[in-house]
């Protein structure tokens, strides 16, 4: 088809390319049919709306008529928003890594008409530079090879496809214990940065999945070194330029080792997970800096990421771009002159606190970062007032583009975070917002009875993946834990039954990424276990199964989790390093304390018992709330639990053994011991 077909779509990323002279097509069977009919290879380009280097390649190459002419003549050109089709992205990123190259975005892959990869890369400049060949030479050379070196192409395809199929099979040997996790914790400790936190070197990514695991290992290992490095990492991030000191929220990563200069895009998933992690750590440390950053980040989420007009409520957008007015970070940086003019006599104190100088700290500009620790209350109020002035002024600037796609899994991560922070900091308004977003997941994301992964401007894309269902279960369990509403628990169990029916692979004993094969030309069913910026689908399912076992007592959940550990688990510290979400689930299975509270959730005495569950630092606590009137089966944690002296009563249970009943909140708190004690 001799036209660009992206203009009728809704994805903000695809619409960024809708005016290009390239004859882009969306991912789908039509493109593959045309490739077969014309005997042309497919040029697959994958990116996302907030990606800086995607913008660069689009401007330099895809908008260039001469380059577009070559692309149109030699290839069937397919554009994919990786956030709409994470399964497609995952497969071809893996293929690129098997070619010995580092993955990333934009991803540029060359495929046969069957979808088989045979060569690829990431960003290519229009002219040879940075040690990379020019894009137009790549296009011509690959087309020539496809036409005249069929044997070589066939060999590449066969080799890559065989490797992809082999890689999709689980590598576990069934051996994984808590002792292995403790050993791996010491191993991982060696690659952590004791000065700035995070991993050694640059760039630095937040990696909340890994640091959540290390926090839990530190408890069972009783090793403060790990806990201290997790806390150091969070505090350094909160003080650094990766954190938006004016508006709240974290950027995707820091380009340097000190967390100063971020890649300015903000992703919903990073911020959701960091809220959860900071809340978990705050429960032990009570660090005021973490509490402030949690509140400010949640404020940012509702202020800048809410997508209105979704049925009767709102959901959350995916990301904010790194660029505005075509310049990376322009929206966020300052000059000393601006600070002086806006803050007047308060400017000197602010500049000393936030590293503002005449020469700047980044490319002649200033990225605000906090050099001074938190001060006395009066000084902090003054600094807060200054930040509010700058926030109001910054709002007048041209904002970075927002990707308005609503993604089910990422919204569910934020539901979980709001529930956890809402319970710990006694913010019922945050929990109420989580309930509204959950309502949207159950209505907005469902069409004709099918749950979808992505929604944008009334358009659904891609039926839900494993990650969507797993995160939806986890969000429901988080809401159940803070509200006691049985409907959330029942819905989670319903979703698990659906997942077991449509995603479980009986042959390999693991969950598939998607219910159906992603690429028709490849007999490939990836089973995600390696964690990336978000936890893997199998890792999240392991967590869900652990929590459901503790909340219901049903052995089927425990058995299925045991199967996952046997399928994917190994003693190898490198493997544990790569799949911390599964390992965290194993800790949850063996260490969770289930707090059964019998009482009316509206009564103050019941509320006091619930509040004290969130007071201790132990990271694994589940609440079961009941009125004492319903009968439960013998294996259920609530079996024969009743009130004492007509007072709200709590029992603390762990792996089938329960404490004597208590009615006093202080007595309850004393039963909730940290892990390892």
C-alpha cells in the first residue's frame, strides 16, 4: 500500500509518525500479506512516545523524503508502539541481543515476510557517525543481501529462530531456597554503589524490583548492609536531579553516577513502584525525606497524569516526554537569573540548597538537586513556598507531550502503590482514588467481555497479556487488604482461574506472555521470568499465588507457586539477580503473617487494630477482615475465629499456626515481628 496508514490510529507514538513520507503500516497481518505478495523484507521500527532517540531518528531519517523513498521502494515498513505490543517488542529485543547487540529504542529490525528476524540494530544516523553506519547505507545493503544472499539470510533466520525458541524454554532446575536468596544477597551487595546507591557506574536506573527484593532479603538475612544500601539509593534519588524537585515524580534513569542528570522522560510504572518501595522502607526508617517524596509524587500523578473523560472517572496516562520544543529537558531546567528574579530575597538560601550557580550544573543550565539535608520546620516551609512559586512559573512553559494511552498493567501498579501508601500514611483519599482507577480497569479496559491491555481515545489495542491480568490480581488484593471488601478478593480469584485456563503451559509448567502466539511465522511462546523495569509476568503471578494462599488457605495456590519455583528457580546468584520478583514471592510464601481481624470495619476499635498492622516494619503482612458470622472451611485462616468479650479481635497466623486472640492494639503490634526474628 503506497501510503502512510498511521493517521487513523490513536497511539500518540504512532501519530508522531503519521505525517512522514514513509509508507508506515501498523502491526498486523495485512503488512505481512503485502510483504509476501511483493517478496519484500519488512523493516520493523519499534519505539514509544516519550523516547528521545526515537524522536531524533524520526526527525533525521523518517521525515527525510530521500530516505523515505528508499524505505518505500525496498521494504514493507511497519511501526509499533512497544507499549501497545510489549510481546512483539520483547521477542525482537531478544533477537537483537542474540545478534550480539545491546537492545533499546528505537529498535530497528529486518524481518522476512513470515516475521522471522535476520538483522537489526537500534538508532542509525542519516550519515555515518558515532561509529554507526548511515541509515541509507544500511537500508541498501540489507536489501541487497536479502535479494542476492538467500543462503546467508536463511542461515541467519534458522539460527536466530532456533535460539529464540530454545531461549523461551525455562532454564530452572527446581532448586531455590531462602538460603540461596541470602547467599545471592551477599553476591549482589558487591555490585552496589556504597557512595551514591544503585548499581556501580552510569547510567543509573531505579530498579525498584531488585531493591524491593534486597530489602526483603536484608530482613530474613538480618544484614543491615543491604537495608542501608536500599535506603541510601532511595535517599540519593530523592535528593538528585532524577527526582523532579519542583513538581514531584522520578525520571526514567540518570545518565551519570550521581543521579544528577536524568533522561527526563517520566514513566508511570517507575513512579508507581518507587512509591511502593519508599513506603515499605519508610515503615522501618521513618525518614522524613521519603515521606515528602511519596506525597509529592502522588500529587504529581493526579495533577499531570490523570486522563479524564474515561466513563465516569479517570485513569492514568503512560508517560511524559523527555523533550519540549524539540529540546531534551527544556521544561525542567533553570538559570540563576530566573531563580533570582522569581524568588527575590529568598533566592540565596534556595540556590545554596538546590545547587543553583551562574554556570549551571548541566550543559550551561541548572538541574535542581538538593545539596542540603532537610532543615528546621520554618526553613522547610520557606523552601516549600519557593518551590510552589517555581512550579507556578514552570506551568507557563510549553509542556512535554503526554502519552495518553491507558495501560492496564501500569495503572494497576499505581493502584497497589496508592493502597500501600494510603494505609501507612492514613490517607483514605489515596485509597479512594485507587478504587476509582480500579473501576476504570473493570469497565474502560473491557470491550465485549474481553479485557484489553491498552486504551486511548476510545480505541482498544491488544487483548490483555499475562502482565495485565497478574497486575490486576495484585491491585485487587491490595484493595482487599485495605478495604476488607470481599468483592476484590473474589475478582482476583476469578482472574487467576482465567489465567490458568488461557496462559498456563502444562508442558513447561509456566505462564505464557500472551494467550495466543504473537508472530504467526514463529512457533514461539515466551514465558517471562526475567525482570526488567517492571516485574515479570511469572514473578507477579508467583506473588499473587503466595498472597492468595495466605488469604484463603487453599493448597492449590501454594502448589502452583511451587511449580513456578521448580520451573524457573536455580541456586545460581546471577539467575537470582535477574528474577528478583520470583524470589520475593518465595519469601512472601514462607514468611507472611496473616492478621485475622474479627470486627466491624466502621468501629473505631477495629480501625485501631487495622492501623497497628501497618505500624511495624515487617514487610509481609496480610489482613483478613470478617464479622465473625460466616463459617469458613477448616483450611481457611478464619476457621472458627471469633470475637473475645464482644470486642474486635485479632489473630496473627503464619503457615497455619495462629497466636492467641488479642483485643488490644499494642498487644497486636508486639506480635507482628520483623522477618528473621
